[in-house]
């Protein structure tokens, strides 16, 4: 009997990134479907304890897990050197540190 091997982080990350791209593509037409892709991506990542890279983390709301698109359901403001994200779906604010590298 062959036990199914745990997928590698790199492979999972690729699939997760692909799901975010899919979410981006369907977002304009079907927001709910976009959110389902995000839920799927998060589940995939969780299963292998993969921490989502920051460029993906800022593409969904950590309160309601909606896919966020700047100018549509997301407002980004700069405040004291921190980026403040405002989700229009659940009206929550959250902060992201600026990339400084
Ligand atoms: Zn939200």
C-alpha cells in the first residue's frame, strides 16, 4: 500500500498562488466564487502548515476572508509609516507593515 505523500511547500505555494490568480479573474463577475477560491487556498496552505507570503496575505481580508481588490472593496491608506487596509465587506481595518527591504 502506498501512502499518499505530503505535498511539498513549494508545490502548495504554486497552487495557492494560482488560486489567488483565479480569484482575481472571477472577482469582477462573481465575488462569491472568488471568495471560495481564497477559502480553498487557505485550506490548502493550512494543511501543510504553509504560511502565506505577505503579498498573498494582503489580497484577502483576515476578518471575513473576502478577496480584496483595491479601489473596489478595499481602501489602502498610509498612516504613520504603516499601511492601513479597510475592507468594505466587513468594515474592518487592519494594518500591514510596509515592505522595507
Ligand atoms: Zn473583511
